[in-house]
DNA sequence: GCCAACGTTGGC
DNA sequence: GCCAACGTTGGC
């Protein structure tokens, strides 16, 4: 079981939109970055991820689960780009802001802090637990 | 809205 | 294979 973080601008694809998809899930399309794609290729069914809103509120607002392995991205004919499907699992009752993450020494090594531009990134188990604690959500759905 | 950081592209 | 130019992202 691995942990991840998915970043999205709410104006493009928000947590509300993701939740409306329910258990059907949604493909995480539009990624045009090799590192992000490679991360998606590593994902397994049942892996969990944070849903992070960039640009506007800059916070972790939800938890998602990988529900389809990497497959060709339906929004392009370019074979290089693949994506997984994810479904919303639950809200984070107390959204964890980037600010709070940066202030927490335990989270100083997070990719979110070190490489803010990577849109799909791995999260370490202890980072997962810490953010769940801060967000008031159980680390296991 | 600005700009730094980063990734990608393409000429050589 | 290098590197300059360019485009994009995302924090501020």
C-alpha cells in the first residue's frame, strides 16, 4: 500500500467535482509530465492519495483511492501519456493548508514543499499519518 | 499579476 | 549530447 498526493486547480477540477463522480471515479487525465506519469504507473488498486487544491486555497481537502491502474490518457492520442482513475473516499474535515505543512518540521521533506510543481507525487507513510492527524481524519478509511 | 523554478524542445 | 530558449506551474 502506497500513498500519493494529487494536485489540482479547483477551477479546473475541484474536490466537489471529484466527489460528484462517486465510486465510479474519474481518470486523472491531462498530466503531461514524465515524473508525474511514472508515479501513476507505480500505483496499485487501493492505494490512497490526498486531494490537494493548488493556486487558490492551497490545502489538502480530501482522500482518494486508486480504482484503476494506469491506462492511456483518453484526452490525447499521444501514447506517452497515461493515467490512473481515482475515486473520492472521504473529506478531510479540517483542510490542511500548505502553510501549516510548511510550519510542521515533520513535513519539511515532503515533495509538496521541496518540488511544488510536481502534480502527482509520493507521500511517505509517516507524512500520511501526520497530515491525517492535522486534518482530523483517520489514516485508514 | 508577477516572477522564480522547473521541464521540455529544438538547433547545433 | 549540450544548452539556450521557451512555456508552464504555482506560490506569493
